[in-house]
């Protein structure tokens, strides 16, 4: 998966509030259940997340499901920021 652009609003996450997510990019090959991805999230020069996740499990949070077809994608979703989120 290659993410070409993304935007989060608001920029400051608040527990229990909504987060608007916009992202687009390319899925290089079809993705089926059991697929894992290495996720690395950076904020400037700082790495804020670096872990392996079950992609098909996590995409249910944005109302998607596997299999994902090869090709371009665009996501526009609103999710709730978990109240259990660490500071």
C-alpha cells in the first residue's frame, strides 16, 4: 500500500471526540484476510508508532473489509478518538 496524501482534522487529538480522516493512494496488489502490514507513523522527525498490525482487522474501524482490490483508493471517514488513548 502506498499512501500518496492524507489529512487529519483536527490536528490535535482529543479523547472521545471525532477525528476526520482523508487519505488516498494505491493498493499494489489485492489484500486478503490474514494480511499484516508494518506501520510506521512519523510526526516531523519523530516516530510516534512503529508496529506490525493485522490490516484486515484494523480497517473495520473505517467501515472497510477484506479483500481489498488492487488499484487506487480514497478514504473519507469520521472515527471517534478512544477515551482510553494514552497522553
